[in-house]
């Protein structure tokens, strides 16, 4: 079933104590079923951790919970002859009841352990310790496999001390791990604890930890790129509407402004989803105040232009001027410069003026029934200098909420500022703020398609900001 | 895409790059869970070797997997327009070259052909255009605002026209339903961003226009050679300026530097002096015909060869731009990560072993009434519940008005003591109260205990499960816990079995 050399950890425990929550958070998979109903995990599920070259470095197995531990232990105790025989006796138990329904859950959870998995025993320390837990802990002890207890807390009460006093007698390592609040540091900490369980597993676990840490860095870099793209997209966002011959922008402005705000919100939502997917929150429901019109000064550009072959009037004038100047320049060259560039100047002026005057007619021209131009109303971009900062603040706040969220958490993500402050402003010094402001201004003022190198430069500046946001998120 | 290109080698083609950008834009608006699930499936199909694949190979296989079978993709449409332009433009410019040269070499037998006009159009004007082309080829960072000033940053000129036609054609196809409606939206976004393929497209367009320029020069060359072969042309030079023929000779010699070794193509001082044009002057047509090697050499050296070099350079840069495309930008990087992640770091879970049978379906609760106030019951304390006999008597008395006759522990371990305690329940027909902590979910163990109790007491003796909550104070159980217990117990289908909350 499992390659012997692959360190594997079977996450076991009584039903409804948070085994699947622990697995969900550990393997960053919000698709693992976590439910208040007991007994939702009906089958063992193996989550492999692979290196970049495809090798499996370690694996975690989610298992069904103990259902009949006292009776299973009674069966084992009746047949025990010596401590040395206990692992074999557990194997005999599984062989005896594997095909029946009587101890189906116990057989399912013990099988990976008998195949060589180490034990990760999960308890809920928000509930009091009871003596009847000893049956399952005793069975696990009888397997002879390396064992670690994880003290999870599903509810609000605290019985950690009494649990630890009992667990310390059965397990060599006992760790706190709140599956609903643990972040990256806790997950890596748990992996580090795995290496203490089994000397042979250390090299692979160390490699897995290095891969995880490198991946975490990579993800933060990509998140910075996504936020940078959002800001670039936001500050250059324009929405175009075709304009009939005698129509005016003012007639449609209220509707088009609403469209523009929707376009901004849509871009922000795309970035949100991209970051959530990056951090493997594929099923996240999010509660966040929409980007509101009252969040910034509604300083929206709206202008009409004419297009011929996709070029606006000024581009046509420039192109016409260049073409005219080129022809005039040729004449100048033909006279060996004796015309003192008069040809170039006149050609440029004539070309530019002709293009300006000709645009109006050119927009009406049709080639093969298709118009080569037309009147276009361009709404946007927003002129408010605070707007990119608002986008950045909201993005950093969302990033911090996502990056600190455990995958076992199933409640909607609430993106709210802490202490009444937004995300980015409290994490930036003046110099960095200035550099980011300059990078955004460069993107906004460039006009035309956004240059990817400008976005990359902005992303480089945002990387450390997101790192601080990660630290602040704990 | 209609053709399966998933196993093609080399860097992504322009068509694939356009499709990649369009697909990523599509995914932005898609259901994140569905997108994640689709890509996880594709990643699984790529197998454990996926991380070792190049990004281009990985994306190519992804594109093949998400393509709509049978329909030409958006990228293929755009790309085919480029291909057509790549063939049609050189044909058009070849004809234009022939026409231009023929016009410039028009000779009516009286006024000789003006060398300066030929050079102005086919050498100097073309030289200026080439200078602009080279300017456009320089790295954007070097030029900054210069490109923007003359409009080259948005692909003005022939290249911009070709690009606009390609995209416009794809938009028209979208309007006519040949490309899905989403394609049109994608095109709008592509025009605004082109983050992935803009660099490749820029060099591809430059290569197309330079090939067209080569064809123009070939056309001009062919027309020139043809005309000087079949017609006796006479050449002269004239300007409105007073220029010494010695100066003009130096000028022509400087121009002839690249082919100085070809003596017949370097005009002599006598030829230059004899070729100066004055209205009404008599010429020696045999002598003036000697200009044509110079003109042909000038066209080749200053028109054809530089255009060939530019065309080759642009083609090489287009190939290099494709090959060096890192595909590490924004969502593209996230996609590659998603595909590689299917086989690296924590992968999706795989089922091992066989599934445990699910809990039996819920059966409606039975109709047995709750025993009346004053009933004397026998109590069983389940699984070390934190409830003493005295506390239980107080709680049951206050809650249900019952009295407790006996109090025993049951733990589900089925040992002889426990079997004995359960067997003794048969001695009386008093109702049985099983006391349990509600926060401990009902396991199969408790279901089996209840079945054992039923076997002992007979079919019609009420068995009541009394739940209490609170981990320290015997408080009321939570409604959720009570519901879960009721569901599990109802699955036993025992009409004389009830679950009650023991809350004062």
C-alpha cells in the first residue's frame, strides 16, 4: 500500500475529535470534509507530499475514528500472552475482522499503522478527559509504532492540562495544534515534530520542510505580482462604449459610471480569487465590503475620441506627421540638405494637419462592409491619487486574512480592518511609500498597454510589504 | 483547438500564446472550484513527471486539455490572419516595388531619367524608414518617451495595421458566432493587456513587415534590371541648386564605397559631369546608359541587403522571444504552479483501503410516550460520564420527576461483569435510563449497548437516553448534540427508545 521508505503519518482518534480538520490544515486542502456530524470520514485518504521531481517525501493519512475501542481492547487483552506479542496480536485482530462490519472502523484505521505509518493521535481538549479514552490509546500503544498526540481544541473550554497528564503516559511527543487557527509556522512546526518521532524519516522530512519553505516564499512573490497587476489594472482601467453619430457622453454618464465601478470591482474580485487559489483556499466564501464609490474621490475621466484602425486621433496625427516629415525629409536629402530641412518641417505639418482633418471623414469609411473607425466614449481611468492606495490597502488586508487562515476553517472569511486601520498604510515607512507611489505613477502615466516590467518592479516593492503582512497575521 | 498539438515540441506558438491568455482571462470569471478541479484533473493526467516538464510543454498540454474539440481557437484565427498577411503583404509590396521602379525609370526618349529621384525614393527614403524600424527595434527602456511621442509604442504603421486587422477579423468572427461570445470579451481584454504574448507578437509583426520590404526591393530590382535590359535608358542628375559636378562625384563615390571593387558600378568623374542635366542640352545616350550598374548596386546595398538583415534579425528575435518566454507572469505562473502542484507538495487525497459502511439511514422516531412522573427507573452510566448517583437523582427528579432505583456503569467493553449487569436488567420491567454526556458523540459502541439492553428488557420496556451537557456543571446539552444523538438512535428503529435532554 505505502512505500516502506516514505515516512507516513496516520491521523487517528475518536470520531469527531478533529482528525479531518488537522489533515485539512496540515495538507492545505479545504476540500477535506469537516463536519459536526460524527463519523463523516468513512475511508482512509492518503495525501502524499511530493518533491519537485515527483518523489514522495512523506504522506499523511486521514482515517475513520475509533467506534468500538473498549471491546476491541477486550478482545486483544483476552489473547495477550506477552508484551512482545502485542504488535502481532493487533495484526491478527485486523486480519480477523477486516472483512466484517463488527470492527470495520478499527480495522480501517489500524491498517496503515500496521503498514508502517507513525501515529498522530488527535484529541479535543475543549472537552474533559475521560477514562474510556484509555482503551484507544492502549490499542495504539500495542501497535509499537512511533506515536505523537496532538491536542486540538474545537470548542471554547480548556482541559489541556488534564489531557496532557494522561497523554504523556502513552505518547513520546505531545503537541498543541489548533486545527482551526494554525498557520504556516505551526504546520512546519508539526513537520519538525514528525522528524523527532522517527530517525529514519529525518532526511525526507527535512527535505519536505525545505520545499515547503521555498514554496511559501514563491507563493508570496506570486501574490505580490497579483496585487501589482490589480493596481496596474485599476489605475489604468478604462471602459469604452461606441457612440452614435449625434449622441453625447452626458446622456449615458450615470449608467457608464456604474459600469466602470463594476469593472473595477470585477478586477478586484479576480485578484481576490487568484490569491485565494494560490493559497489553496479553493472553496472559500468571503465577506468583504465592496469597493464603494464613497471610498475615494470620484474623479473620473470621460472623453470622446475617434478611431481609425484602432488608432485614436492623436496617434493618427502623430503617424501622419511622421509620414509627412519622412517624405519631406526625402526631398531634403535629395537636395543634399540645401533646403535646410524645410521639406521635413512642411511635410510633418502637412501630414499632421491632414490626419487631423481627415479623421472625421475616415471614421465613416467602410471597407468590405466593415467600418474602419468610429466614435468612442472612453470612461476612466480614475484620477484620484489615493485610489491605488485604497486598492493596495484592501488587497493587503485580504492577503493577510487569507494567508493566516487555516484550511480547516469553514466559516466565511471576514475581511475587516484591525483596530480601524487598513492594511498597507501601517506597514510602510515613508521611503517605501514614496517608491511605491512613484512606481504606480509610472504605470498610470505611461498610457497605452501596461508594461510588464513596470508591473514587475511594483511587485518587487510589494513583496516585503506582504511579508510584513504575513508576520502581522501571525 | 482543432488539431492535437499537445505533443508538439519547442516553445509555444503565437496561436498557443493568444489562446493561453484568452483561457486565463476566461478562468478569471469562472467558478474557482470548477477551475481548480479541472486543473487538478489535468495535473493528475500529466502524472508525477509534471514538475520536470518545461513550462511551455506543461502549458501546451493544458491548452490541449481545455480546448474545445473541433473548433478553431481564437489564437489560431489570429495566427492565420498573420500567416495570410505574411504571404499577401510581400506579394503586394513586390508589385508596389515594380510599379515604383517603373515609374521612376519612365523614359520618353527625350528627358533622361533623373538619378536623384531614383535614389531619393529607393535609397534615401527607404533609409529613413529603415532608421525608424531600427528605432522601433531598440529596447523600450532605452527609448522611453520617444516611442510614445511618435506613436510606435502602440504599433502604428504597417505593423499596427496588420495587428489591428488580425484582431478585428477575430472580433468579426466572434460577432458572427464562429468564435464563442466569451471570445469577444477575451479579445477586448487581450487588447488591453497582452501581458504574455506582446513581446513575441512585436517581433513577429516586424518580421512580416521586413519580409514585405524585402519583396518591395526585389520588385524594384527586377523592374530596374528588366527596363535597363529591354530599353535603352539615359540617366542624368539635376537639382535646382548650384552644385559643382566635382562635389557630386565625391558624393557618388562615397555612396559606392561598399562596392568600390566593382569598377563598372562606380561612376567616373567624366560620367558625372556628362550627366548633369540642363534643359535642351544634347546627350550621348550610350554614355548616359552606364549609370544603371550604380543604381542597381545602390538598391542592393542600401535597400535589399539591409532589409534582408532586418528580416532575418526580426525572425530570429521572434524565435528567441518565444523560446525565452518565461511564462512566469501573474496568473500564468499561478496556472503552472497549479499544474505542477498536482504532483508536488501536498497532493490531493487518494482513497486507500475500503470504505466503512455508512451509518444506517434515519428512521422516524417511535411513538412510545415518555414514562410518567413518579416512574422508578434503573440507571446505567455510559462511558464514565461525570455524573454521580446523587447528582443524577437530583437532576432526573427535577427534570422528569422520576426516581432512580439502581445505578450501574457500562463502558461498552463487553466483559463478563458488564454482560452480567445487562443480563440482570431482565429481572424487572422498570424503564431503563442510560445517562450520557451529550458532547461525546454517539459511537457504534453505544448503539450496540442499546441493542443489548433491548435484548435484556424485552421489546416493550421504555429505554430513555438522558443527555446532559456542560463539561463541569451538568448543564443543559446543546440542541445540536441532542439532534445528533436522536439521529443515531433513530437509526436503530426501536419505537420504545427515546432521547431526552436532562436540563433543569
